C-alpha cells in the first residue's frame, strides 16, 4: 500500500491568454514511514504540488490517491472530511489557533469530531515533543521552535496517514530548524507516517529518506548515495 | 461552543466591549418597553379594572366616551349577563382652601352605581356613601399627599367633594380617577343641584359570556363595541403605542446591525486563521456554528445584564414616572434582540463559507 500516490498529475493555470503549467505530468508516491523532502526555488510549483496532494485544489489531469483511495475527484466537502481524518498539516508559522492553549489545540480535534478527549494521548504526545510543561500556554507565549513542536503535536494527534509540512522551519534559526526536522523524521519512523516536507533549505534534506527537486513544474528525484529505502 | 467560549475568554476586553454595547441597547429597549407599557396602562388601567367584554355607546359618538350620551333607562333593554352605567367627566381639583394653582390636579370623574359591577375595590378608607363623597386613586395620596377626609375644590364650580377612601390601579387617560355615585357625577357634569333621572350617562358597560353579535341592544342609535377596540380608540392611545413600538423596533434592528458588524469585523480579522482551519479539514459548518454560538453567547449575556439593570432601575424610579414592568413584553423584546443579533451574524457565516483554504496556505 502506498500512503500517497500521484498518477500523471498535472496542473495548469490560465493567466490572461497564456496558460501556465504549474505542475507538469507527474508520477510520484510515498510509502508509510517514508520522509520525503521537496526542494526548489520559490515559484517552482512546490506549493501547488503540496496543496494538490492535500486536496486544497484539484489537478487539471490525473489522480491523487491517499491510502489507495481516489482523493482528488471527491467533492470539496468530502475532501475536507478526508483531509481532517487522513492528513496532518504543518505550516510555516500560523497554524495554531491563537486563543487556544497548546493542549486545547489538540482537544479541538475531538470537539470537531465530537469524540472523547484522550488525555493520556495528549500527555504522551506533548512529552514526546518535550512541550508538556507548556500545555497551558497560548501560542503567543511560545518561541518559534516550541510553536512548531506544538504544530507537529497537533498534526499527529488525530493519527493521520500523511503529514504535509510546508516550510515548517521558515521562521526558525538553523539549530531550531534542525531540531524540528529531526523530530519530524523521528515521528515519521516511529508512527509509520508518510511525510512530505517542502523546504528551500537544502541543509535539512540529510534527515530525509529521499529528496525531490522541483523546477519549473517538473519534479525530479535527486540521487542520494548515503540513503537507502527510497523508491 | 468550544471555540466560541475559549475566544471570549482569551480576548476579554474586546468581547466585554461588545457585550457592553448589547447591554446598553438591551437596557434602553427594556426600559422603553417598561415606559411604553406603563404609559399605556395610565390610559387604560381603569378600563381594564372593569373586566368588561364590551361597551355600549351611541353610534354617532365615534367611540369617544365624552361624546356619547345615553338615557340611563336604555340599560334595561340590553340583553346581557351584567350591565353597568357610567358617566365620565374630566375635571380639575385642588385641596380646599388652597389658592395656589400649582396644586391643581387633573382628574377623571367616574359616576357609577355602587350596586353595579363598576364599583371599585377599596384599599383604604371606605366606599362613598353619600352625595359629594368620592373614592380616589391611590396615586393621589402617593403623589399629591391627599388623605382620607380631605375636601377637594372643583375648578370652575362652587362645589367640593370629600375623599372617603382609596382604590388602586385606577387611571384613565393619564389622570387619576375619582369615583362618585351617579347623582354626584350628574350634578358636577351638568353643574346643577337637581337630581333628574333623565340626565344622561355616557355609556353602559357590558359583561356578557356570549359573542358580541348576539347582544341585543334594542336601539338603532346605540352600538356595542368590544372593549379592546374601545381602548385602542382612546384619544392619543394608539399614537403613543405606535410611537414607542416603532422606537423599540428600530432599536432592535440597530442592535442587530451593531452586533452583526462587530462579529463581521472580528471574522475578517481571523480570515487567515480560519483558512488554516479549513485547510486542516475543519468543516465550514463547524466554524459557522462557532460564529453563531459566539454571537448567541454575547447577545444572551448582554441582554440578560440589560434585563437585570432594567428591573433594578424600575424598582428605584419615583412613582411619578409611568414605568411598569411587563415580564411578557420584556422577555419578548429580549428574545427579539437575541434573534436579530443572530441574523446579523449571518453575514459573517457567508464570509466564512467563502474563505479559500488555499489562500491561507500560499
């Protein structure tokens, strides 16, 4: 089973009379437990790629499968439900709700699902990410690194199959960035997630299983000599 | 509710301001409702006290009690369970011996037969038992300091009446009522010392279990009117009720707009956060419900506080202010405020629905 699979997915935008090909026909897949980095200059189509996988926009052609289920053809409402269940998003900075404490960010998931709050799981997850002491702090009271760790906890809490991280280290200094990426790599392995991280920082790719480069809408796998296990 | 309440707790000052505004509007609306009700009661209280079903007036009187003149003998022709004659005169009185025109008091004089059902309840003193004795509304004591046994000089006439007792809830056309027997009424109304049986009364009040249509009056020149129609046609009554009604209606709409705009601005400020939530797969309906829940909380807290403040104010108002609580009206206007505030928040729900999660990510 592939956690993420793209079959001949492409995306075109109309810009006036011109058609821009943001993503050229792409085949791509990620296995459970695999940590993939996508690097490339800004405007290369990295974000388009990630948002198509996340179901925030539909491909012009081709299909996206999440856990072998055709995802990209579902109606927006259904896609939102799948997104909520199967995908954990980690964004640059602001994906925490400013008026909820760290543990309330996780509880929100239960509130939306109308499920019971799993206190043990919250505690374990926050301890794992070393932010248990900050459980009752608001995002505004945390440092950038702490915020991203809280965001990772939030993304992992509902146990999604897929983690999509869009520049998760953009607002962090190098040591903090490395720390966050190490946590992502560890959680991917421990919890058998399929993780895609979009970044512009090539120094971080050494913690990933495979690295893809996006340029002008073309996704190409970078050869890696020191890594094994990638497709 | 989770998000709604957490956000209120987090941004206390901001939401306290909104609640403050709802409170003030609700206070104003409730207070106006109390004043409107109190004032309308000043017009009709004495009529409500009759507990009557209809009133027989002359057809030509245009439902104006003063303009209707009926021969008292007509009473026997009316086929109702109970009937009672009444004569009404406006008058000005002042305590005897006082020359100061400042103490002039506007009153309505009701001439009634103490054997009939219009006889007022007595809360102090006793019913009139002789000519030129009157039972007065208790506000005459509370506001003007009139006591039992006081003699009142009638303006423009060389007559006096003596207060034998007090009743309550007896105000008609914003004036306290003096009850006297029909002879006294006729002498005052027609300024004559004779007591003549044919002197007319103004109306015959009817209590009847049957419908108005089956009431037989036995005279083409007379007509029976339902008591509520008669109250609506009291001079000034409808104009006053409509004026207050319009003011209250506008205030409710303004409150809805103010709350709606506040919530809308707050929602606009949160657009990117809400976009991220939608990207995470949290449904539009969950977010929309949370916006409505928040509006509901703000409105309920504000309206309840305004409600409480109104009742508190009502308890401390001097008797001269025609303020009266009517809990049914208070609850109705409060409910209207809450419902309209929710309607105002619907703009924001549309905004939430339109947020594109893609924009929040890119």
